[in-house]
């Protein structure tokens, strides 16, 4: 039994407390890690890699990181060859995908969610296509926009070059594995996302595909099966054309490489810089 | 039955004589009196002490006054109730104090020359405070509820800090009183950029996930939207006059742009097609930034994938620093470094020097260096430099063991304090006199030459 009744709570004049404090995730102090990390591969993931590198090196001043990009497939290739510690790749290169066999012994570490969009030149006159229509256009069966609800004009198909992670994902997720045309008067190939953006913006009646982050108001981001390519629709599961971005490593990562991957996967980076670069955090896809 | 008469702590001494009537006199050994320094929520107080049988006790009235506790004389000689916030203790000379559940704790309360003395540590803890020794020369006591955790800290004026804490759902920013640790929530967000404090400490700027630029007035807590531009923004920086907010634009950060705070209009400051700029820093008359080059890859896509026909040249991938004179409309960026070394914590000083931490290799110290168009120089290499932070005419330097301040005007470097184990995120006030950092996941503020935890 208490020796006195309930006390009146006193408010301390100096207390400015408003709301509860969140749980603290402490920032690590400058670490003892050292060494060099070489990252190569996906051009889509390069801005992410460089931003994370800048932040990570402040916590680990004696770790050097170099980053380069020449298409997703060169990531796991460089890891297998032993000239890179991390292969940035837009698909899980430890498994077989259309056009590429799996890279034995490599581990796929998820770092981001990358949405992709089918895009068309503003002149095409369509706002959306079905999966079947996309398959027919990219395989060359349908050659005129009027056959899919657009104007009477030849369709110009713009494709990414072999080795592109965006191409692998678009083929797997949007075309459900059907083949691309690879030649013809109304067929173009481009080497990067930047080139794809320019091609679609400036080529009348063109169609292509791109990372959602590159979509501009000078092109039409097409609905697929009546679902718009938006971050919200990726997260709610209604839009299927997306993939994880991976950091491929030779076996499980160790040392500075492991710490760097863990930094990118951290809540601080995922909710901060990664979101600002228009990627979707891994935790959003639970 | 009676509730007793409540008295302010400041007049407690006068009434304790009555309240302690019948107290056990300290007679086991000859007591000695002295004084002790208590720092309660950052405020210093002198507390009378009584040493008896090797045990140091503190004056009940001095302690109550220092804590700001409320005192109530209980009826019928039942003792004195001391109340601090939601916590109370009952004190009676000759007995151990009782906590709210009636459980005795600490040492027997002693009466000596019309004053009562209690065991300070258990008394403070029973009242909900924390009690810790300050390097043997005083006692630090915290009775306010402190913020839990701290990830980064920066000064917003001289007397307060902005402290950020992240969890799975995002980041919350708090205003923390740099003396008491009292705090208030400023912003809770998922995806907002780090807050950047204006030169006068009165506002913060940040960009939302969709690129929208906003400011918050720290006095009124009113938020304002700056323009309608939603391009990707990073490295926000206030101009020296607080009228513009500079930023790197685009996912490849190839453009430096500025938003007019009054009108929201965004204008390009530099669009030279050079990608992957970073570390934007703006001071009066100019700005600096780094440029990182991606490695050069040679790959023949026509060859079979399993031939791994890939080579990488990453010999030029360390950042180089550039400076741009903002006083001339036709000025071109000037490259101020050519060295092939890691460059971190890059910031332009008010005098136009670009300071950075030159990262050492394993086994060699990192140094503080500076660069201008005239060349590069080592500014500090006494210890292994971990971080550097620009504040007015000063550069704060965190090494693996100390905190130093470089006075740019005089060129002198003075040591502020030893650094706590595992310190990071050094923040220096604009006059170079106040320092804060994060250690052991807590905000630590330098006070009287000692680091005081202002978060838990």
C-alpha cells in the first residue's frame, strides 16, 4: 500500500517535450575499415552507387571506392574476372534470365527496387497498351499505331542493346519472355537510358522503355493493362514491370564490401538518398 | 488526512529544523562538512555535504533547490515529501527515505546543525533523475526526459541544436536545448533531405522526396513551400545572405541551381554538362564542389558473355575540387586540386579556401588540407583526422583522439577537448566556441571542458 495518495503531476517549466522520441539508430563513428572496393555494371544504379560511396566514405575514411558502368552484364562479368568486388546488375545474375546464363558462385544482394515504364513519343496517340499489344509491337507483328488505337503511322521500335538490364527486365516482366525484333527500317538500338530518353522524345511515333526515373513530360508513360507506371502501383502490387537492383558478389560479401552493401541497405540510406534518386526502398516491397 | 503545507524549495532550509525534530544525531564518528558541484540539466549549483563514517551525504534543502523539486511538510511528523515531476520520496531524519511504493532506499537520513543530509545518488534516482560522476570533479544530473538516441547534430544558433534520429519508417528531427537537453519535435519525414540551417540560424531548408523545396521558420515552426520546381535536388546550401538556396540538380548532379527564397524562382548557376558533382558548399562570394569521375570500362558486347571481355580503368576516380566565383557573372569553375587522393568533408570557408580531409591509407594519418587556385596545402596533420566542419571563420577538426579548432583568420589551431571514444558528427557553433558530437549513439555537448550527454 502506498504511503500517500496519487500525486499531482508537475510540469517542469523548462521541458519542451512534444511527442515521443523515436528509437535511435546510432551512426557509426569513423571505423577502422580500409581497402578498396571496385563497383562496375548497371548504368541505372551508378548514381545510387556514387551517392552511397560519398556517404559511406565519410564514415570509413580509409576505404576507397571506384564506380563505373557499362551495362548490367559487365557487373557480374567483372566480378567473375576478379577485377571488381561488386557487380551492379538490374537482375539476379545468380539465376538464368533471357539471354544470360547464371553466374555460378555469385551472391545477389538486393539494394533497390527499380520500376520500368513502356514509353511512347507524344505523337503516337495512345495512353496505354495491353501486354499482348506490347508483345506484338516489340516482336514486329503490329507495325502501325492505328492497330492498337493510335493514329495511322508506322511504329518505330527503340530497343536497348544486348547486355542492358533494363532490356532483360522489360523482356521478362512486360513482354513475359517473348522475343524482340532485332532489325528493320523502323527499328533502333540505343546504348543507355539517356540515349533512350532522347530517342523517344525526338523520334515521332516511337516506342521504347526506360527506368521510371527517366520519364519526362516530353513522352507518354504508357499504362500496361490499364495500370499506370507509378511508384504507388509498384508498391501496391498492381504494376508488375519492376525489378530489384542487385550488388553481385563472389560468395558472401566480407569486410569493407559487406559494410558498404549494408550501408546501402540501411534505413538511413534507403529512406534518404535512395528515395530522392527516385528508387523505391527495399522495405516498401514487403 | 491533512495534505500538509506546500512550500517552495527555496525556503526549505528554514522549515527543516522543525520537520526534523527528533532526528537521530550523527554521533558515530566526527562528521566533516564540505561542498560539491552539481550540474543539473546543464546548470551548476553548489551543494553542502556531510561526510560521516566515510559516507558523503548531501544537504536535502540544497539538493531540492538544485533539482527544482517541490517540498511538502507532512502532518503529524510524518516527514517531508519531495516531489519532482511524477516522482516523490518521503524523507524523515533517522530513517531511510521511502519511495512511492513505501520501499526504503539509500542511506539513513542524517540531521546535522539544523539541516538534513541524504545519499545524493539514490535520492536523485528515486526522483527519476540520472546521476553520474563528471571525471571526479562534480556530479552531472539530468532530470528532464531526454531524447532517445542521436544520429547527427548541427547547431541552429548558439543555444540549440538540431538532432536527427532515424528508424525504419524515416527520420525525425528535433530541436534540442544545448544546455538542458529539453527537446521538441521539429519534423518527421520519410524521404526528406537532411535539414540545412540558414546562416542566421533562424530557418532550415529541405527537399521532399518529390523534389519540392521547403523551409521551416524555427521560431514560429511555420513551413513554407519554395516555388514549384520538383527536379531531383541534393546538397542543399544557403547563400551567405540567406536569400537563396543552392542545390545540385538531377540524378547525375550535373547542374548547380539556386532557388530564390522569396519568389521560388529557380535559376541555373552552372550547367557545364559535367556529371557527378558533389559536396556543394556556398559561402560569401563563391561556391565549391567536387567532381567524381566514373571509371572507364572497355567491354566488347559482340563477344560471348562467358569470355568476360571487360576491363576497368579506375585510375582517375578520386574526386577533384572546383571553385566558382559568384561575384562575376561570367566566371568559369577553377579546378583547385589535382592530387590523386580521397577527399572528404569538403567545405568552402568564408575566406574562399576549400578545406577537406585528405584520406590516408591504412597505417597513415588522414590530414586536413586546403586548396585554392594558388595550390594545395596541409592545414593540420598532428593526429589522424576523422572529420572537419566549417563554421564561420573556424574549422572544427575531429581526430581519433581530440577536437581542435582552426581559426582561419589567425591560422592558429587550439585544442578544445579530448574526443570521446567513437566520436563522430562534430558540429561547431559559428563563433567556434561551442562543440557537439555524437558518441555512443548520444548527443554530447562540450560544457566546461567536459562532454555532457544531452540524449540518452
